[in-house]
């Protein structure tokens, strides 16, 4: 069952998306490996409370920002944590 979130969550996820874009751009020539660890990633089935539109989780946003990376999810008492590991040459940013 989808969890519902308010407008503030959508705003925080927009900030995360912008940060990850800036982070991958800044590190693409400097870092061989990248690790993204989100200890409070939440579930993958999320909806905006007022519109019932789907919302991507922070782990899904990170996976899109870091193409070609290994992705794993851990659970602890129904709390999801996202782990994304990038090894080798950093992907080129378009």
C-alpha cells in the first residue's frame, strides 16, 4: 500500500535531485568511486497526499542521478534504506 506525503516532501525531494545533479557534476572528474547511503529512504510506493500522484523515493532519485551504479535496499522494521555504489570511471554528465 502506498504511503502518502505532503507538499513539503515533494519540495525536499526536488532539493535532493538538484543536490545530486550538482554533486555528480562536481565529482565526475575527481572521484573514481561514489557511495550514496540513504538511511531513511522510505518505501518505493509513494503518493502525494492531495493529488494522489506518484512520488519517486529518494533512493529512486539517486539511482537516476547516478547511472550505471549498483543499487541495493536494506529493510529494518519496515524502514527502507538505500545503498548505491558506483565503481570505476564516473559517468559523463550530459
